[in-house]
C-alpha cells in the first residue's frame, strides 16, 4: 500500500495540473511549485528515515508516515489557493519521504539473504503499477469528478496500509541507535533549498542579486559540511564515500540525466492540454506507452550490460534518452499519432534502463559499511533532480514564451532539457572500467 500510494501520487498529479490551475485561478505554467515542494521535502527528510525507524521502531514510524501522507492528501483536496496547496504538498512530502526507504528497510529486517531481492521485487510491483495507472486515473478523475479526487483516492489506500502495518509489521526498535547528525542534515538541507530557490528566482522576481545570494548560500552550506563531517564521529554522510570513483561520477551523472528526464512528466501533459487541445483523459492515456515500455524494458538491462559493459551501455542509452526528449519538441497537431507513440516508447524504455544502470553502477562499488549512507545520499540526489527538472523545465517555458510563443516555449524547453541529458553522457565517460556482469537491478529504486 505504501509503495503504491507513493508511486501513484508522483504521477497522478501531472495530468490534472491545468484543471487545478483553473480552479485556483493560477497560471498552468506556474504550477511547478506543487511538484517541487513535494519532491524537495522528500529529499530533505529521506536521510532521517532510517534513524527514525531505529529510534522509534519500523511499525510506529511507518504508521505515522502513512497517516501524515493521508492527512496531507486531505489538506491538498481542501486547498482553495495555490499557497495552501503547496503547504499541503509539503505535509504530504514529510510522510512520503519515509514510505519507500522504511518500506525497504522493513523487508530487509524481515527477509534475509537471497530471498530479500525476490521479496522486494514482488512488493515493488505495486510501485510499478502506480506510474501506469497514475496519468490515466488522474485524467479520468478530472473529467468525471474533479481534481480533488486525485488526492482523496489516497484515503482508502492509506487506511488499508495503516491496518496492514498494525497487523503485520513487528515492533523492532533499535535501542542503541547512533545519534542523528542534525547539524549535517541542516547544512545539506540549506544547500538544496537555496540552490532550488536560486534557479526559480531570476524568472519569478527578475532580481539577479537574489539568485546570486541564494547560490552563494548553497555553496557556503555545502563547503561548511566538509569540516563538519571530518570532525563528526557519525556524520550524515561519510566523506569516504567519494573515494569510490564510480560513486562520485555516478552521482553527478545521475543528477544531470534526471534533471533532463524529470521535466518530461511535468511538461508533456501541459503541452498536450494547453497546445495540442487534448483532454485530461487523452493526455493521461498518451503517457501509458512511457510507463508500459519502461516496465517491459527492465528485463533487457542485465543482458545488455553483460554484453557491452556499463560504460558503452550508458553512453549509447544516454544518447537515446536525450534524443527522445529533444524529439518531444516535434509534437504538434500535424504529427502522426504513430510517430508520437514511437517517441514515447523509445523514451520510456531507454529512460527506465538508464535509471537501473545508473543506480547499479553508482552503488555497486560501495563497501557494506558505506552502502546505507551512500544509498541515502543517492536518494537525496534523485529527489533533488526531480525537483530541479520540473523547476528548470517550467521556468524555461516561461522564459522562451516571452519573445516567441507558448508553443515555441515548450519546444525550446524540450530541446534544452534533452541537451542537459546528453551532457550526462560526457560524465559517464569518466567511469572506471566496471565488470561486465549482470546488473543487480534494485527494485523500487527508480
């Protein structure tokens, strides 16, 4: 229930954005704040999830996480202004930040050895169904009922989840849990928030000084973490993580690649509804090829990496992801439907394989001691990249539509985001030679 609810909410909102904007008397292209607020909150709080589970017990924390997510969903459905909806999404993000990592931790503590991969793969099927149903379900709710139901659907799902928590999860509090690094978490949180706001500031306020100050604050916070981590006995993230070359390269490559690809689920439904005249349901159905192709392509990854190696595979596949994002700029009323679907399928398949390969090559070289810390930092970067992709993509449309038109703004934005993704291929060229072995695809890490 937790995996399904979190994955569904990530995708169901996008097709409803124009309808939400009309209801709240806001500009559709200014709706990225409700997506960014959710993903950024998740990025900030994900590192604390493991410590909370150790300190207070998996069952108690998971029940609280689902409850916060449901309460946040009710607050979203009750919002009457954009600011209210953003605050409600923050509350949702607090609960959502704990659903996946603590869910995986609960499975790890209950199932050991080789059975863990199988158990997690089975449970994560619910997380894979969410993106398939999300866009279509969101479009159907908007047309048949109202946009409020994209959030209200979480109430019965969450109720089942809370019942399952009380019924099945053991109370596994770890009484000797190490102290949490609140200072380190605060420094990195300040860095991420300042950096995200700096990217929005020039477009929204036209004050370059504000943006420069926020960038400076982000840099100071990041550099201040280095001496703190050296002095701290149990820092949030050990600096030794970056001594593993592929971890550093994979982290930067992930950030760039995900910034480009994360803009697509936000921009594409807006393009279809605002410029191509699609209904919410139609635009939701058009997102199905991406989700289905992504699910089916997962079985090819291990064989392709085994045959060509991580470096060659990522170079070629990154080019496919970037090229397909650029190709979205060709979407117009005159483009044949078959070509549109073909582009969507190529993007869905290549993007899904890209995520799995990037995840594996980034984390596989870490020691057992650093695996947990590295995975937490990697999860933070993933959430940050999603927020940055939505923020940058939406801002670019607003910048380009000024001298041109809204349609041209969308096309130029897709080109720019595709180029950002292609640049990540240059980063992956710096990977150390990795063994041409099968990819241990980690279920639930998209």
